C-alpha cells in the first residue's frame, strides 16, 4: 500500500457516504493504518457490518471485522 493511504481514505469516504461511521488513521506516517468503526445492525447482532473489499493494490491485506459490545 506504499504511500496510498490518502487514496484508501478517499475510497473509504465514498463507500461510507451516508453511513454512521468513525474513521481513524494512524499518526505514524510509516504505518499507514486506517480503522473504520461501524455500528452493528442492532443489539445482539451476530453479523459484523459489511464493507466491500478495497480495490486491488489499495490495501496491504483484507480488512478484518469483529463484533464488540459497548462498555459504558
């Protein structure tokens, strides 16, 4: 993904348009990591929210997805 973080951020923004999401990027310029937080479909959901595969060459690996419970 060498140097393509801005391209990946633009793709993420386009894919997430209109969806309630939080996007984070690493502050380490060498890491180029991006994290997207999407709410699950509902309380007790067992399926993580879907995000399409990024275009070939835009990410170093497949994105992972997990379900988390909010701690208050």
